[in-house]
């Protein structure tokens, strides 16, 4: 199973066919081959080193909010597990 989170495009190197995108403070480089019309400021999904889909700002925002909620739940579960296994 593959899961892709939206990434905000912060830099484009058209000469080398690459973009740099931000995943909540973590940068990743991806190839532009599949999305040659991407611009700085766009949101994309990245999989296996390729930008595979361009997202609207609204769709990216909704997805990012869902990711934030999921990560909060997982953090809570981790804390509960650690507390139950610390004795």
C-alpha cells in the first residue's frame, strides 16, 4: 500500500527536470517528468521520486488537515502504549 501526502513546491530546476517540495518542514526532491506544468507554490503528490499529481490548494489543505488529525491520533496512541508498558 502506498500513501502520499501533499507537498508544497518551493523550488523548480527545469534544466534538470527536478522540483524541491516541503512536507511540513522536510524537503524532498522529485522528478517533473509527469507534471511539466508545475509551478512554485503548487501542491503535488510525490511517489517513488516523481511528482505524480498536482492538487488544488483546497484539496491539499483538506488532505493536510486529515494528515494532522491522523498524526495526533497516532501520537496519543503511542503515549498510551508507552504509559501502559512503562511499569
